[in-house]
């Protein structure tokens, strides 16, 4: 695996590969890899000839009170893991390389970013779309792979790619979980042993909502109430949001539709965790 830090060098490499008619895939990450990241790389490999990943903790997507300075990092371990997965190129730019003096452009998706995480993190998605648009221009992929764990991010990126005619296929990968159901996340590293137990409440909430819908419940407020009780029964939890929404527009739904997304953000201690699951209505009920 070749590690590239310069924008120009990466662009030249991508151009060469495109001219040699290779199918290029891309997996953007902030590093500190777990099985979720590695699964994205495997999917990318199955769909392409050349896999490029990026490792970049993007300051633009962190709010002023967020965990930019403490975000977990392990570049050496990450490069070794990516190499073992058969990744071809790792693009690892510095902050200065991506945001040089004079940088002032922003890519912004207007409506999808106003829901869910956008309520508490109003500038987050502009940071994500801006850096991903830049990375797409640098790595020139035919397809890019994202996790469904960050469902809203996947929706926002898909919107951006379509709206800006980017000619890049956006591929979503189902959430990879620990054996007990907790969604893998770099931020799980922050959890204390007690917090780790409480983190189970997110997946339990998805299971509970699915069971209620299976039993015939259609009222969103009743499902939300039951989930809030479940979450608050776990120590150190604080609810950011519990929302039933349309999986395409992310608009709130008062009643469960044929396909409804349950999206959750819960603080466990100081660690903000997100998870989501699709609720599929059993038409006989
Ligand atoms: P991050 O490094 O947190 O920015 O994540 C990089 C990519 O990995 C994003 O597309 C995430 O959605 C994806 N990802 C993170 N956690 C998981 C997971 N547990 N399962 C699948 N994909 C994930």
C-alpha cells in the first residue's frame, strides 16, 4: 500500500489510474479503525480494481465544544490494517494541505442537514460535505463507500453527489456491530466499563421499536416514549434525540409508514453515540 500526503501527487496518481481504465473506489475515514471501517474497505475492493482510503480528522466538521483535540488516533495501526485488507492507496493529508491559507469555499446541503444530528450540530454537515467534495476531486473515484451507521451522512452525501452531478456511485454498507449489538464506533473507545454497558440501550431501543411495530403499534409518540423510558433506565444516559422519520427526507413521521427510520443520539457520560434502524411495517397488522 502506498501512502500519499500531497493533494497534487494524489490527483496525478488518480489521473494515471483512470487513464489506464481502472475502476477506482474510495473510502473516506477519520481513522482509528474498527471492523466497520474494514468492512467498508472489503466492499470497496469487491466493487473496484483500485481502493483508496483517506484518513483525515476534519476540523471543519467539529463544533467548538466537540472532541477534535481528543479524537482517538492510531495512524500506524490503521495503515497496517488497511494494508492487510488489500487497500492500494492511503491518502493522509495534513490540515494545512487540505485547508491552505485563503481557503473559503463551503458545500452545503440545505434541508437534509436540518434534521436529526443537524439540530445539535448545526455546522457539522457543511464540514462533511465540503471535505468529501474536496476528497472526491482529489481521488476521482468511480464509487465511494459509506456506512449506514451514519445514516444522515450517507443521505446528505448521496444528495450532494446527485445535485452536483458528481458521477460517483455512493454505496451504503450496513452497520457492523459488536457481538452484544453495540454499533462499532471509534468513539466507543471513550466509554468507561459502566458506560459501555449503558451503550447497549441504543440497539435495545431499535429492537424494542421493531417489536412494538411488529405487535401492531403505529403511533410514533408511543414508541418514542417507550424508548425514552428504556434509555433513561440505563445509568449515565442523556437523550439527544429519538426520532421516527422518513428514511428519504428525514422528516418526522407521526405514524409508522411502510418504511420508517428510527434514529437515535444518546450521550453516555460525555460520549455522544448514534445508531439507527429501519422499521418495516408488517402489512397484515
Ligand atoms: P469515521 O471514521 O467515523 O468518519 O467513519 C468512516 C466511515 O465508516 C463512515 O462512512 C462511517 O459511516 C463508517 N462506519 C463507522 N462505523 C461503522 C460501523 N459500525 N459499521 C459500518 N460502517 C461504519
